């Protein structure tokens, strides 16, 4: 790594959501700190211990929510109405509270870095003329009609792209119109501040006019003509040390004791609303005669272990960066963070998407030849066993996964993001460049 001599800037990174949102922010924060900058992280109070333990100043960012609350997560993870529930019940109504938190965190900052759900940041930046960069974590955030995302309520619409771009453009326009209605509290608040109504918060309104960092791998899709012209696809911000730094103890002994296990995980959100996933997975593993590791989430180990054969080990969590490469295959929900770790691991994936960006991430993984898809609504033991048998026994998936992993590992996502920031903002010691 080179030596950087840029003047120290004060940077605040804002994010709101689950571990899949916070972990990349910490990865980026560590990269910026290594270049001599003072970095703070503003996020949910729930993550204060993680942020402060990593050595960063912490600021709370409302709306208050508990990512471990099962009832809340169940409503957010609903395949059809999850986004509406999240935005209309939690995020948009709390715009005044979030804006107040942004004011506190942003005081004296040279640069703000936003997240798709930190919708107070673009408003604050416009009101005060503050420099800011925005981030997205998955291709769905661009909602491009020339690369139409797979939509959870109607995944079959993706197939209609063959009819031309008129339908995707119609769907994008409809999505903007619907979300604009949901965002009425945001529009009214902007007017109170003396601002124009602005762009739709979860569409064009989330993107910075200075720099948009797409914090995922370029293997998931090429830039599109309608993307913001100042977009840089950086690669993933890998940071999962909070979930452990080794495979020591019982987990390490199990992994080392036999053939590579199947690794089942539902990330940090879907794991709170798994339905019959674990029951069906146990039956599938039994029928295959395989070994498996289940990452079952907080508080679930004791209940699940009572029904497990000795060929299956259930643990609360584990660092994906260390466990996934040791797997025969991963079985996962395809959230942004889990997807990145799976692509980097070089192992094939059985994608079990639930909601939000997960079906689209799963589709892109399948297109790469590294995954098969079994939606959560159709996840049954017999089908899961058939899909896994095909995935593991067909060497083309392993070869494709190894090839994709080489490309993902070569991207150096944190360094690329830091380079893009330094090249765009003088406060970070770089020279502004047109993009």
C-alpha cells in the first residue's frame, strides 16, 4: 500500500439498515482512516458498540429501529409490501428526526457520504451547500430501464425485456410515481426548509451530483446510459470482522473433520423471518447425506440443535470471509453483503431470495453461472436437495465460481472508493475531476 500525504479531512459516513448496510460503511471508514482522515459513522443506535469498538466516532441516526426485532423485520421482509412498509411506516415519517440527527453529525464536516436510506443527507447538503458523495449497495438502486431489476412482487416482468425498453420505462415511471406519493412527508419537509420538492428520494434523489459510489462488484452488471455520469463502480467493501476473526473452537473442528460442508445462512435480516427454511434445510441435508453448517442467528442455536443429526452444526454466526471458501456450496438469501462474500469465496451458491434487492442479486449470480435459484416461497426439502445435488455435482458451477472470485478479489473495492473520493473532492487532497 502506498503512503498518502493528503491533509486530514473530517468525513461523516451515514447509513441506516442492517449489518449488510453497516459493515460496508465500516470497511470504507477504515480505508479513509488509513489515508489520514478523521472519520465518524452515523447509524442506528443498535450499532453503537460496533462502531465505537472499531475506533470511530459514533452519531445516532433516526428513525430508531431494532434490526433484531422479529416483528419489524417480518414486515420489512415481506416480498410484496416490504419496501412500502419500510418507507411509509418507518423511514419517510421520521424525516424531521433524521434531518436533526444529520445536522448534529455534519457540523464541521468537510464531506458527507450518504446511504440510500439516509434521506436527510441530500436535503441537508442542498440546504447548506455541503459537499457529499452518495453510495448504493446493489444494482437495483439505479432502477435502470436498460438493465431492469428483478422485482420481488413480479419477478416474471424481467422476461418481458425482450419486447423492448418501452415496458421497463413504463415500470420505472410507475415506480417513481408510487414512491413519490409515499414520500409526501419528505416533500412537505423540504418545502418547510424553503427548498424545491426535489427528486424522488429512492430514485434520482438519492444520488449525489458530485460522486456516486456503487459499492459492489462490476461482475454484477455494466454501467448503463441512464446512470448518473459521475458513478464509479468500486467493488465490495468487505468488513466482517465483527462476526469473528477465526474458525476456532467447535466450528473450526467441525469444518476440519470431514468433507467441505454446505453452509446455510439468511444474513442478518431474513434470518429473523425464516419461515420453514431451517426445517426444510435439515430434511434436504439428511436426504443428501451431506455435512452442513447452519448460521441461525442470535438466540436460535439451542432450539435448532435439538433436532439436528451429528452431520449438521448450528452456530449463531461466523465470518463469511473465512467460512464460505471452505464450503461445498453456500445456501443464502443474496442480500448485498452476503452476495459479495459468496462471489468472493469461489464456491457455487443456491440462491434463496426473500425480498428487496435479493431476487435481483440472485438473478445476476445465476447469469454469471455461479448459482441456481430457489425462491423462499418455493423452498422445500425435495427441491432444495435436487438443486444442491445439481449444483455440487456439475463442475461448471465450481469453475464459474472460481473465475468470478478472481475478478472480485482483484477489484480492491475500498482502495478504489478512496481513490474516487480523493480525485473528486479537494478536501481529501485530490484534484476535482469531471466525470
